[in-house]
C-alpha cells in the first residue's frame, strides 16, 4: 500500500464521525434512505471499470462516509475522471462542501443542491482540489461577509476577474486550479469553469450553459447560469456582471437556435432534451427568449401509421463553412417531440438509420408542426400549415435558404460607479500578476532576455518550476525543440510536469531527422502529446532517468509509412476491443487508454493517432466517423481504422475521380470569387454533413474546378451578409452535368466609409505610421479575435481603460475613454478602421464578419 493511500485512509477514519454529523438529515442515510441507497448503488456501479486498487480506495471512501453527498460525488463524476483522480481529491471537495453547508444550511431540495452546488466538475476538466484553495484565497470572506445571494454573486464575479484574463486557447479544458494559479488565462469555457466552480464553492447554485454553435456568426460560446432570486439567470463577462442577464450577447438572444444547460439529477420544470449516465441536457432557451420562444412540434408516422420511436432529431446551424449539429435528440416512444427554439433560422435533420430528411426552418415568430413520414404514408389529420418531411435513403434535395437572425431589444443598465471602479481594479490586479511572470528574475546562465528560450520560460507562468527543473538538466536545449514548445499549445507549458517535458525531449531526439524534414505545421502535429481534447498524458516510467512518451508496444517496423500504418492499426485492433458499453466514458489520456481492454470508437481513433506519432508518422483526429488523417507520401490522407486502409470519404465507388466544373455568380449574373471557407465539398453520414479535404480551384470568371467521385458529391456554400442574415446553399454536383451553377444573392463586397462620429474618437491620437486602427479593450474577446484576424498588419490598438500598460501600438484614446464613461454600454463595442488613401474605411461588429479587403 502506498504512503498516500495510507494517509487518506487514516484521515478518513479519524474525521468520519465528526464530518458526517454536520450533514443535514435530508443528505444522510438515515434521514433520506431512498436517495442514499440509489446514489450508493450508482456510485458502486461507477467504479466497475476502474483498476482493482482504485475500486477498493473509492469503496473505502463510500463506506467511511455513508451519506448522499459522498455517494453523489462518486456516482456523478465520469468514471474516466475518477480513473485520473484519487480519493483524496474527492475527500477535499467533500470537506469544503460541508464547511459551506454548515454556514448556509440546506436551502434547496437535496437533488437540486447536489446537482448545482455539490457537483465538483463543471465541464470536461479534471477533478481538482479547488474548493479548499478558493475558500482560503478569499471566497471564505465573501461567503461570510455577503449573506445576500445577489451581492455574493457579484463579489464572486469580481474575484474571478482577478484570476483570469480572456485569451483564445485550445479546446482542452483547464481545471479551476490550473486557471487561477498557473495560467491566469482561458477562453470562454474556462471562464465558465472558473465562475461556476467559484459560485458553487460559496453555495450559489450554478451550471454551465452554452450555444455549441452560434447560428448568426461563426464559433461558439459558453457561459454560466446562476440560481438566485428563485430563478435561473445568466452571466457572461465577469467585469460586466453587476446585473444578471446582461452581457455582450444579450441583444442576440433571438438570433440563437438552442441554448443548452447541463444538469444531473434535479430537472423539475425543465425541458429535458436527453439524459446520459452522468448528466442531463436541458433546453434553457425559454429562460432567455421568454415569450419570444418558438415551439416546434415534431411527430412521425411509419408506413403503417405508427410512430417512429427511433427517430433522431438533429438541429443544424451554419458555422465555419458547414451545417453543424447542435445536439441530437431522441424522439419519445410515440415518435414525437416538442422543442423550444429561438427565432433564428436553422435546419432540422430527421433520421432513422440511413433514412433521413433535411428540413429548413426559416426565421418566423410563429410555432411550427413537422411530421416525419416513411414510405408513401399520407397523414390525413395533419394540422393546417404542417411541414411534411419524407424520410428517404436518396440524396438530400438541394437547398437555398436566406437565414435571418432578428435581434431583440436590450436596455443596458448602468452599473454603479463603485462597481466599475472595483472591476477596473480587479483587471489591474490580473494584469499585474501576468506581468509578474514576464518580470521574473532569470538565472544567470539563461540566454539573452529577448531570446526564444527566455520567452518560452516566461510563458510557463505559474508552472515555471516544472520547466526549470527540466531545463536545468538539459541545457542548452536545441533551438528546433524550443521552437516546437514556443509554437505549440501554451497549455502544455502551463500544465506539463517536468517528466512530460523530459519525455517530449526524448521523443524529439529520437525522431530529430523526421522533424527536420517536415513542414512547420506537420512537425507541430507530430510533436503534440495530445490528439483531441484529452488530458496531457503521464509518461511511461515518469520517475526514471529516461521517461518516454509512448509505450514500447506502439513500435512497428515497415518498409514504408503506409506499411507501418497498417501494422500499427492491426496491432491495436488485436490488443483492444471497440465496445463503448465496456469502455471508460469520455476522453481519456494516453497513459490510461493503453491500460484498458475496451475502448470506444473515438478513444480507439485517438489511440491510433498517438501510436502512429510514436513511429514518427504525423497523424491527427478527424470528425468523419471511423477515420483519422495520416501524412503518407507527403500528402494528408484519410485512413479508415475499421478497414485498415486509405479512405476517400468523397468516393463511394472504386472508380477514379472525375473533374467537375462549378460556376458561381450573383443575382445579376456577375461572377463571384468566394473564399475557401465559404465553399465545402461534403458528404453525409448519420445526422451530419462532413466537409472533406478536397479543394476547389478557382479558374477565373466565377468558374471553379474540383476532382470528385463519379457518383457525385455535395457542395455547401454559405456566407454572412451581416450578423442578421446568412445565405446558405446546398447542391449536389451531378456527374452527368458538365457544369453546375449557383446563383447567389446579397454577397457582401466592401467596407463602409468611416462616419464623422467614429473619426472623432481618434482626436488627440497620433495615427501616423498605422494603416489599421482597432478601438476596443484588451480583455474583450471580440477585440482579441479581430486582432488575430488582422494578422500581420501594423495595428494601432486604442483602448478606453486607464489601467492598461501603454505601448507604441496599444494606447488610450481619450475620446474613446470619455464615450465609455458616458455610457458603459459602449465598452461592448469594437470598431475596426483601415486607411484607404486619405480616408478611413470602417467596420463595427464581430470578428468573423470583418470584410475582406
């Protein structure tokens, strides 16, 4: 038995009697035996796929704390999270929850409290010891000093501003400890994780909410919902959180299609879209759109008139060049479903197996009835105005939809000046803490302060000791290795232990010649220790002198990369069985995946990518079912892990591809040259359209050329006219037609002349030497993303905050500052200006709509 496990057992036995006594009766085995017994049974079942030692350790925890709280914490954390964690982490959060519960009392039903206060993890992050740390770092004082739940919520928001600055990052979630103490940085979902964790720590019910894909702009967003004043409310930017239900997207509520929230047990009064093993998917749209919510009633009929009980309902929105699924919803036993949605336009994919129908849903304030039918069934009792969707194995019909996204009235309430002052002070504190990482004293043997080596060291932020321990043993490091660290995911630098840096370095040295021969992008893919959004792996033999990233059994020999790929997939297929029902849930890191007997399909694909990288073959995950992408003969190709062969998803025959011509023009017949992200050759699989890696080559005068399957392929075309209108077309490229034509309307073409009121904001600012100006704020997501989109242009970033650290390219604009002070709503605006000779052209709006020059 390890010393750690012995310590945990001693602590458990010594504190057991004291802590259980603090629980309200509704959470004890004696006071609520039905709840306790059901949760304990579920908790024990949740341990079945863990190692025997882990099963014993967690069972001992359940036995030592025979109450509903401990049983819930183990029952409703994914088993993969338990496999990556240990009982000590669960116990710490349990104890901190008890401390707060003793102070606040149980003010909700046991199920509601467990689901939205006691729940440890928020999204896909790992279990961490955040509750005790957060209480010790200021939240205990907030808990005691602010008994009013609304004021407590506001103070938690300000506390979070001090702990995180927004920055676009990769999709792998940091846990609350990583965010607050190591990186101090995160994207919207990590803002959500930090806030929900902090709110729950002080007893405020909170849950994650999101729109998996925006409908009116590209990208997605995640935020938090809080339960105060006897209702669910939402909150977004923490520095503008004085009033709940007021954030930068509040005027865009009606543009959304679905807003989803995540729960577990308590669902009374909620519209539940689906129940999983650990969570419940809740349609929270009505909490936002209120009386403007639309209702879509879906029913279905088989050929014999019975309902289609296995009907799948998948809302699709246009985002990043393709229709993308928000979620998939199972019809009830009668083949029916009622769905609350916003006023934005979208599509519904209705499917049963390979039978499907694509239904366009225009923007309309009214409700809608849709009847899915099979075969020649003709519904006789359909409500007037119903849409009949006939499921078929045939190709999807062509579509052309003007997709409108109406806005809604938003009255921005002005926060008290005391709040704005406190928010600015909080932002100044996070800026100082981030700057402290930059100002950290360097060892005497470090390279020049402006070197890439030093840049990487400083970018490790709160994780600097792990990196320092590594480089102390291996200095000087080769420049190409430093470049890989500098150009990769910064979360590696924020989270990696020293032994992972060591293992990556050993992997680099082993494949040094391979790295040198690859392009910069491909070598970064080969170097990455993660494949999708799984956690960083623990190396093989982490405490040895020579830790390795990948296990030895990944290694194969072969005369070519293709032969090696085939042998890797064959070896993995013989060692692991694909059966999701017997596999750990969710995404699991490499070191845990290799110890399993059973994997889900996507876990197997992630493992296959890792095994190929272990053999020096760049590979990456693919959204297309059963496929990964592998670099073979200097070309990225799809590879089917089921058939163990190169795979072209655009080909459903063995015949060679044919060349297809496409002409695209506007409504006046003038040719259009669209950008590559506005045109996607695609296939249909299951409930989704999947873009494939086939390029459309522009020939000029509106003509394009593509190599496609002789059986045909879909072409998706989409573009944003504004943030209130999107044009979408779906067409089948028929092999029998020499040229397929698309006529498009309202294609946006140019910037607008800057108005006098906008130019007045530049007064007192020297703009000489700059051809691009951005008026915004350094912590606002839209400003940050527009800066990224402007690329290598020389941009003058004009801020309104007096707390920024001014540089040549980042300054305060006095008129912009005064405008925000006069009306704080202006702080949500972002204005981009580009110089056109002696005049300025302007754009105000979201990052993904910045016009092309």
